[in-house]
């Protein structure tokens, strides 16, 4: 029998003019939620909505999906795939959103959350939270240009004040956003402090559109606590979804996971990365993902070092085989120090 939380996360949710089958969605992550990973994720099932990596709005209109490193997809995933775009100019964002809609994506997401210096220096991502009028105009202009669901991923702002996040949420809803994905950290904070889940409740109470909470949900108990503490409509899973792509299905259906699944998972991503990318970028992407795979093991540091030093997939495969031959012990929670 499913628990109350399982029943909740299996409840369909309407976003704009479309619906999703459950309340657990993938967080868009640069260098991680690429087409190879999403194919792997799809094979496990359970994820109600997937997201691309963030795509430059300036590049999207002329991108070739077959060679682009980020604006790339499988046709069969489009009905449950959102393209996240970033930019600093409303007109450019509109043009990109039109291309996204024309390609048949489920929806488009505006990135107002990335706090990486290289992005913020271009007045993109979280930098736009410093100019709410401009951010609101982007939402409003994109809303007028496309009919597909429009979501906004954003942070608290550049000061630790929940009222700022509430004001932004209300403005985004008024401008036409169909859903909000809220990460309750200030923009300069690169995971040095825990996210303030209480702020999610403030945002949820301020708007009538769906609000997805995001930030350090690593276990099913975390999932339960965030839902109960915030009243959010759903949860956007990030790092744990890379480490355990079966997590959506596991939490929704109560599946048991054996150690062999962890090994098979890493072997399968070898195959998919080689399928979608040339060898050098494929290896680079695997090593970035391996940080998350290794974080859930008690001695993940030593395993990660061997992966990092490997020169090709043959060496990587040997390291994976050797690690799992030792029957490694899992950690109750990911080692967050490995992400910093």
C-alpha cells in the first residue's frame, strides 16, 4: 500500500495548458542533464518532467540539434521535456522560446537561478534578480510569444530576505508564468549553507500557480519533510537524480534497489554517452557525472580519483569493475563535500 507521500507525488498536476503525471521533476543542471543522461533516466521511468541543460537564448534560434552540445534531444522525449534558456535581452529570449515551442517541447523554462560568475557577468541567470522589472518583462514577453507552459527557476535573490522572493514570485505569476521552481538560497551562496525551506512556504502561499521546491532533497524522508514543511506542489530533484536516476521511480513506487543496479547504471551511461557524443566530450561528461555517482558510497573519494585519472573508457570500466568487486558500502546521504 502506498504511503500518503507516495499518493501525493503520484497525483497528476496541471501546468498551464498541459498536465504531468506526478509531482517529482528533474532539475536542469549544466553539463549533467544532457540527452545521454535523459535517455538513461527515461529507461527507469517515474520522472514526470525532464529538463535540458541551460541553453543560451542567443544560440538556440540557429542551433543544429544534431551537433549542439546542449540543445539536443530525442524525439520521443519531447512530450515530457522542458528546454531551459538563459539570456539578458527579452527580445532574444522571445526568439529562443519561439524555436523551443516550434520544435514541440512540453514547455520552456527561464533561468533566473544560475549564480556562476561567468553567467552573472553577462547579466544572465541570477543576476536578473537584481533588476526585477527586466526579469518580469522577460516573463511577460515570452508569455505573449508562446502558448506552451512557461516556468521560471529562481533563487531568493541577492539578499537573505524571503519578502524579496515573494515579491518576485508574485510578479512572475502576474506576468504569465505557469509554474515556479524555487531554490531558497541567496544568489552568492554556492551551497555553503543549507537552503531555507521555510522560504518555499512563503512563496507557495503568495501565488496560485504550482511551486516546486528545490534544494538538498536526498532521501524519501527529505521529500516527505519538504512537502509537509512547505506545502509545495512538487519537488525538483537535482544532484540525487544524477547519482541515482532510478530515484523517481523508487520514491513513487517503493522499488527495491540492489547494488548491481549501481554498477549497471554506470555501465549504461558509458554506452549512452558514446552513442550521443564524440569520445573526448563523452569522457569529460562521464567524469563530471561520476562525482555524483561516487558521492553515495562511503569510500567514494578513492573511487573518484581512479575515475578522474583514467584516460579512456577502457580504464574507466576497469576502475568501475574493481570498485564494485569490493562490495562497496553505501552512505545514508551523499557526501556533500565532493560537490564543492
